[in-house]
């Protein structure tokens, strides 16, 4: 597994699922732009409630930054060519809405007082 921060776009609506043990988790199909202009597909799974809630709030086409652990999964494309996808277990999901909300909150917070501790022009020692 590789620690990963990946920016993605949602390809299909996230799905709420339940494991055999009765634990709920969220899955989502996403993609990221590859350097050659193609797409790299990612299957995102969120086991923690906060990351899952953020995924469920996304709509098809929305962008997000996902922090988690990734594993590369090779497969054969429909054209018969080798390809790879990423299985990503999300620890945190940051959406543009959350980023905008944080920036607005920071802008509303009072500015820090100016630092007024005067230093001498020259150190003596």
C-alpha cells in the first residue's frame, strides 16, 4: 500500500454498502487525468464516517482531493490492452465546497495583532 493524495472527479454516484460483518462503508468510481491526456480510474472506498459522508455529498463530475492508501491494480481494457486502475482507501476527502468554507471562515476570523516587539538595530555581544 502507498500513502497517497490524489485529485479525482466522480464518475458515478457513490454507493452505501454493508460488509458481511454488518459494517457500513461507501464506494465511489472516480478518475484522474493522466499525463498523456487519458484517464486513470480509481475505486475509492471509505470506511470512516467522515470520509464516507464527504463522498456521499459529491455529485457526478465533482472534484475532490482524497488522502488515503492506494494499491495499483492491473487489468485488461476492452480493447485488449493492458491498463491499471487504483484501489484507494480514503482516510479523508476534501471537496471544493469544504475548501471554500474553510477559506471563508479564515477570512471572517479577526486578524492576528501586529507583532510589535522592537529589536535593536545592532546586536551587542
